[in-house]
């Protein structure tokens, strides 16, 4: 008797949970609605958080803060092109905020006279990321619809760089054998020195170490912007 083909077996049966995961993954990879993507990240985090909530919230906050900081820095880069002396104070605040997120300065130092940031005292990281989308930092470009669309695309690309695919059925992981001295050294230097142009070199080092994860390799070789918080760097440097 001939075997029944998959087509003859009828549609694949999936659980409601798997159907929802697929829906969210599709939305995440195709959506151009920044606020919707930020909201889906918050919901996903709350639904999947384990018993170690303090650690997981710290990781979650760090990534959202880095999204917030890098998004604002990118906009300030654009502002500098049309107003070279504009927003020096904002740039300095962001410098302090990144140092704080990286654990290089204390909360007291961040809020002191050197940086005068309110990041550590007002609102959580997710809320600040949402507020960023309506910030008056965009006033320079409100009437330039092409520029605003490009800024929005840059922010969506940043989300993908920092969070990867949080709705993947099998989240990416780094095998111990891939963490050679060369891989760890390259990742550390790229992260600390912000030498993100060397991400393709990191991909080559990962391949040499036996990495077969195409998602990781393709991400390293992608032409999009990489920043501190990049999900591949975080996996290698065990910041997740």
C-alpha cells in the first residue's frame, strides 16, 4: 500500500500557542510600525519571564536603554549636519547614559553636574523607548517626510540588531566550542571600541571555530547598522 503523502494528510495541526508565536514572528519580521514592535517585545518579555525576574528585567532594561540611546544618537548625527553646534548638551547626556548602562558610572554620577540625566529616576526603559517616538528631538525634521521615514526605518533596524528574533521557535545560542580566544577577543574589541565595521571579520572567525548558525553569520555580515546591544555580540560576550 502506497504511503500517504504529506499533502494528503491535510493541513498541519498546531497548538494555539504555536499559532500565536508564528503570528508574532511574522509581525516582528515584516512590521514597519515601531510602537507596535516595542509593545510586542514588552508582552513577549512578560509572558516568557521565568522565576529569575530580577536578572531578566535587568537584561531587558539594558537592551531597551541601548535602543533608546543609539536611536537618539543617530538623530543627533542628522541634526549636526544642519546645525553643527546644536544639541551638545543632549549628546553629553547620552554619553553619560551609555556609561551608566554599561556600569561605568553610578546613578549618582549620571544625575550629577557632569551629565544631568534623569534616565535613572524617571520612567522605565520601555516607556522611554515609546516616548522617544514622539520626542521633540525630531522637530528639526517634522516637515521632511522622507527624512522622518528614513529615521523610522533606522530605528526598526536597530530593534532587529539589538533583539534579533525574540519570537523564534529555537532561540539562537552559542556553542562553547565557538568561543575561541580569537572569537572572544574580536567580539570584545568590537564592542568596547565600537569597531562595528569588523563584524564580517567576526563572522569569519566564528566559521573558523565551527559555527554553523547561518542566522548569526548572516547578521554579522549584514549591511545594516550594528551597535552595543547587538544580539550576536551579547551572546558571545554573555551579556544575555
